[in-house]
């Protein structure tokens, strides 16, 4: 899908577009509620994904309803190879604030071990 500056993609209300905009806002807009956890700690968006058409090309085919954008390594930028789509349950398990403990059954979240 080729885009021009007038947003001819007709996807401004699509969840994929909203994910892209949210990613940019978290990293660039110091007034965004999540900026402190993203742009404020140095997380940025790779130059390729600063345009929706490139983001759509790379991530669009992998998206489906109910999924949201997830960085695989929380200390690395939004970029190809470090992002995937996850459901809400997986997103909650992957938050930095979760505590991982070692158990006889392997590593798991503290809430799962209890």
C-alpha cells in the first residue's frame, strides 16, 4: 500500500494506525501519559517506522483483531525485529514491573508461582 501526505490509506480509524500513532506519541510527545516509560528513558522509533506505510508493510501482515504492539526487548527501540503483536494477557505478563522468580519448575512470574 503506497501512501501520500494526505493519508490516502483510509486507515486513520483502524487499530493498526492507532497502534502506530500511540507508539510515536509515547516516544516523542513529552505530554503523553506514557512518555516517562518510553521516550523519557530513551526508547525511540526507528527512522523506517516514522511513516505509516513502512510500519504497515513490516507489521501489518502480522496483525489481527485483539492484538497490540509489543517490544520483545523492553530496553530496545521500536524497530523491525524487536516488535511483535501480543494479546492483552501476554502484554500484562511482559511488563517491566513484574517480578520473575526461579522455582523448581523454572522461571515464572511471582503471581504465577504463588
